[in-house]
C-alpha cells in the first residue's frame, strides 16, 4: 500500500504546478560573473550572443556599456542592436534600455551590458536589473554580465578588500533566479600583465576578489539546487556548501565542537549553526553553563537556533533538514546522567541521520584524544567511561 503520509497536500501540489508554469513562460537568464574590471566578462557575453546567432537563434543587443574595445566592436558588427534611449536628468546623461522597442522586436535572447546601472528618476524602473526582469517576464531570454563588486550583499566584503564601494548594485536574489551563472575566471597575474593597470586592485586584492566571486557562484548554485529539490518535493540535504550544525547542552564540551565546526565552515566557505533544545527545571548552574555555551557560539559567529521541547532527536533532525545541514556535531558527558543525550538518543540520531555526517565527542575522550577531536562520523557513539 502506498504511504499516503509522504504525499504532498493538494495546496503544495498546486504551488509547484504554478511555479513550474511561471518558469516555462519566463525567459531564460544567463549571467557572466566577473571578479574585477577588465576580466573579460563583457567580451564573453557578446561572444556568447555571436555563437548563438551562428547556431540560428534570434539574438539582439539591448545595451552596450562604456568604451568599446576593438575585439568587442568586431562582434557587435555581426549582431543586431536595439539602441538605448539617451535621457538627461539633473545635468547627467543616461542610456536607458529601450524596453518598448525590445517588447515589439521580441527576440529569443537580448544581450544587456552594464547590468548594475541606474535609470533616471521617472523611468519605468529605477534600475537596469529591473528592466531585465521585465524582459524575462515577457518571455525574452537575457544574457548579461556583472562584477562581484556590484552584488549588494557582497559589497561590504569587497570594501574590506579594496577600500572602495561601488555606487550601483544588483541584489543577490537576482542572481539566484538565473538559469545559468558562469564565472569569468582569469589568474590575477594575467590581469596585471595586460598593460594599463589604472584603477586595478593589486595581486593580493585580486586573489581575494576572485575567491569572493567563486564563493558567490557556489552559493547561487546551492540555492538553485535547494529550490529545485523543494519544487520537486525531494527531501535531501545535497548542497554545494558545507552547513555544520553544533548541538549544545549545558554539559556538552562546546568549545572544541564550535572550533572544529567553524574551521570546517571556513575551509569550505560554508555556514556554522548552533542549536539547543529548551529544557524545563534547569538548575542555576546548568542554566549558567548553557548561557556560556550560547555566548561562545555567538562569539564563533554561529547562527543560533532555539528548539522547542518535544522529542530531542526529532527536533534536531527537523532543523537539520530545514536548514540543509550537511554535518551534525554533538557532545555529551558521562560524568553525570546527561539531560539531553544518553547513549540511546545518540545512537538513534546516528541511525536516523542518513542524510548527514554525524560527529560525537565526550569529555573523557576529549581529554584522551585532544580537545578538537570528534570521535564519531556516522558510525557509533563513543562508549568510553
């Protein structure tokens, strides 16, 4: 007999169907992501359009940004261009994407350069990326390009590297909606060897910006993957990035677990989470220890979650699946009868956490093996007394 409890409810099915219909009506979006000026993202974008035209696709250029180099001009000479509309406001001249003209022309794909540009006040949209959304909504595919310095949520990171902040920005949510994202990658040495280096970051800064762009692309792919799994009703924790959950108790040896979790999260550019289950009638001493562990988690920049009572193992696993966790770290002590995890709950968690790596450590083993050693990874709980 079919397991009816695993079937999605009718409302969830309707949401999936509606989302799929919207996706089918929407144009496809491809983004070339660069990590620094002159890395070649605009060339790659226009060359993509040229190759698509040679394959028989209907491609037009909707905007060209800044100075046109000879190699880009050679490509543009082979493509149809729908010129931008010049507008002047408060002494400044803008080049605005001709949405009306593109709607009438309705190509398969439109190439939009200068994605992180503002439109003059009174325009249909305040920013160019919103113009792109309009094109996509009309079923027109868009190929565009942007540098990591213009991604709004990453501008603080870029400013810490370069000491500069771009004036215009695009929300990361826009990238997450892309059907395809491609990092335009080139070794920093190649950029520094291209002659004019005016305004170009130094080698160390370029290396850090390159890493930021690669991490951003991985994050976008991870979010896209999770969206696909959710929309298709697939319960899985697959992901591009590590998401590590540390389970805290009043008596757990929190410091080594948090330290190990943070080290692994940083190594793989992932996220560190910490969780505890609310418990009634904690002694003042245990309450103090729990608060100390939570303060330590915040000091380690962990995202802290409070779980409401009920079954401890079920609560942890539910949070882990909801947050797409890849590894679970937990600890216990056998000096006293534990309030959270006896051997049985740990064994049960390991048995039921089929989608996760699980690490467990106790105080005694920490003293024997070293403070940061986790003794269990989807095997069996440590039983040393």
